[in-house]
C-alpha cells in the first residue's frame, strides 16, 4: 500500500477561510449555502434574456470583486477573487471595468453628498473624499481579483473545469467560480446521443472535481440557458427555491433566491440598478 501525501498548498486550500460572498447576489438576497447554484432566466419572447443574464453576471462579478470598505466608506462588495469560465462570450472585461467605474463613482458621489449634509468644511471634504485616483485604484484592485477563462469547445470546457484545482490551490482568495453559459456547447454533443440532463450532470461533476479539496467558502455558480423553454413556470419547479431566477416584471426585473426577491432595472448602458430606479 502507498500512503497518499498531501501537499502544503492542498492543506491550505482545504482548511483556509476564503472571503465570504454573502452580499454578492443583490440587496436583500441571502448568500448561496450549497456549493453549486444554478442561475437562469425565466423566458419571455419580449425580453432579451441573453442581455439580461449578461447584465446580471457583470453585476455579480462586481459585487464579488469590489472591496466591502474603503477606509470608513462602504462600497458594498465582498473583496473576494472570482474565476469566470466564459462559454458564450457576451461578458467582456471592458463591460466589467465600466460597471466597476460607475459603481465606485456613485459611491464617491454619495460619500461627498453625505459629508456636505453633515456640515463638513470644504477643506475636510477635500481630505476625506474618494479622489479619481483612488477610484481607479479600487477598480484596478477589483479587476486584479478577476480571472477570465474563455472557452470555445466542449472539450475545452471539460479541461478548463478540471484545471480549476490548480488555480484554486494557488489562490486562496478566490471564493467563486462562475460558469457563464454552461450548456452553450450542448448542440455540439447532442449528436452523440447525450441527453441534456446527462450532459449537465457530467459538467457539474467535473466542476466539483475541479473544486475539490477547497473549503466550504468556495461557491460554484453556473448560468444555464433555457434551451428548451421548460423552465418558464419556475414556481412549479421543486428545485426552483435553490435556483437564482431572473424574471421580467411589468416595469422592471427581479432576482428570486431562497424565497427572497430583489427588484432592479437596467440603465442605458445595460448596468443593473437595484430598487428598480
């Protein structure tokens, strides 16, 4: 018999406490408790579901990678690292960067307004405000916590999932793996007689294998495209409560998770604005 020897990196990856992503899904929404959580959009012929999912994925990445605080100012992020496996290539790094810039600029503007309302002098406001240079440093730091892996073929996806172990073992600040469009390549493998459910189960098992020996703090989120239109009535889906579901309301949109719902709208740049404003 041979004794399996565990490396120091493996022990660290398994036992270390990774940053929490408790505030990543949206205001008022609980954190993912299970290791794997699907994200899908309730289909509507009048809604660009691909654009809606893309906007929400960008928001997720910003929520995860932005810091929680900058000095005494609340930014609202998680300060964690994230890996994006991008299978449908609608999420661009430039989109993430622009959304980060917009988010940080709004925080800086709100902070300045609050200082004025508190009666701080102009000199004190100038000392305490979040300058444009500081804003760029915040955005840069968030982008440095994001690793993007572009995937182009079914085989490439499977290899990328298995290679996650090396990435996660080397970086214990990564708390989320987000697979965007996990079933994007199903049309290329269905000719082999593979059912969609079997294909999804295989990919999820590969993702779990790639993320093994990590602490419970690491979460896997995957965006599943509604290829067959069978997920429209999510209220009748027995598993829907543990899914992140995006839907169109009369005048805005909503994210539902574990029985909680948070509303949002999209601005002219396609960025998520919580509260529907």
